[in-house]
C-alpha cells in the first residue's frame, strides 16, 4: 500500500484525542459466561485466578445510549473513532506483551491512547489505519500492554473477498498437532456480541450483512477468532505462561462454515491459524512463552 494524501488524511490531520483511563473490578461473571460459550464444563478461572490471555476483552466495556448508535450498530461517535463520513470499521489484528497475568476479582486500570494514524491507498480505495495502545495495571504494576490495529474506510466497499454462496459441509484439512474444530452459528455470534458489547450488525443481522456490506452471511467476530487461537495454548499447554503474542485477521469467516483452528509448538513459541476449506489462513497468531 502507498501513503495517501487524500480526503481521509485531510479529515484527521487535526484529530488528536488524548489518553483516557478506565477502571474495572474484573468480576468473575464475564469469564464464566465465555467459558460456557466455549462449552467448558466449569469456569476456566474464578476470583483470584489468573485471567487467560486476551480474556481482558470481556472487561472495560462501554455501553453508549441507544440514541448514540449508528446505522451499522457501532457508536456514531467515540473518543477514538476518527471523524470521517460514513465510517466503516474493520479489526485487523494486534500485539500484546504480558509481564504478569491479570487476576480476577482485583481492581484493574486501563490507560488507552492512540499510537499511530496513517492513511494509505489500497486496491479498494483509501484506508485509514489506526493503532490504539492499552496499558492494563493491577496493584500499581503494569501487567500487560497491547496494541490493536483498526482499519477504517469512508463509505462502503464495492467488492468483497467472499464467496457468493457458502458451503457449510466441507471440512478444512488439519495442519498441526493442536486442533480445535468449530462451526459458529448465529446464536454463538449473538452471545459473543453481547459479551463484548459489540452491536455491529454484520454479526447478527443477515439482511444487513448481505445487502448493506456485501457479505454472503453473518461474519464471525475477528476477536473470537483470536481467542480461539489462544484456546489452543490454554488447552494444550496450560502451564506455559504466554509472554507475548501477535495476531493478524486476514479474511472473514462466516456463520455456518466449518473452521479448524490449528497450532504447532516449537522451542519457546507456538504458531496458530484458522482455516476453512476456502482459505488455510483466515487468521494467524504467534505466541512466545516465558
């Protein structure tokens, strides 16, 4: 991609939102709810236990008033939402460094700021890349630092890298000793949306996803794909402490598709990916252990 000096860059030249701080008591309820969503027989962590990597996404949530929600289900305005017209948001990936795990039931603080804003020209038009940095602390110590990469465009894309008709019966080929198979359905997506305060209509409103955003069906949440990749670590190497991780969301997965989450461990690290029969690398992740 090439740097852009087009309209998106002009819109955000004077956009400099300051850092904000949020607090959360980290109650056990959301963790128990996600555990049930993943068919665990009991909560994977209770009060006082360490929180699995990326499960902090269940906390520090914002619930805007209904009148402040846009037509796509996202908030119409927000501190870190760029001031561009007809904004469309896509979660692209991120990185996380974990000094020590967060613990359930202990008050935590999150300091959020913008690290980078860049407009680029892609094959479908002008895109705005925004990196948000979050520092999470407990007992006055920084426990983890993460960066999230969000991509915005102004207006709707005219093309989508998606099939016109989905094939829910074809199973992807296994690739790696660690494996989790899943077939996310609309109910699972709806429950995950509720757990993460995500009202984007592409995850629960099929006519909107098809007619307004050009997808063949409901879109599986990018954060859910990232969490499933990290589930490979929790289930296969539960006593290994994750020191750092990075993940990239490359192409969408749709409700009803058979997906396979695969992982391969090696010396001090592990590589994971999400596959369907259409694409062997819808999402990828790399983890290093302490």
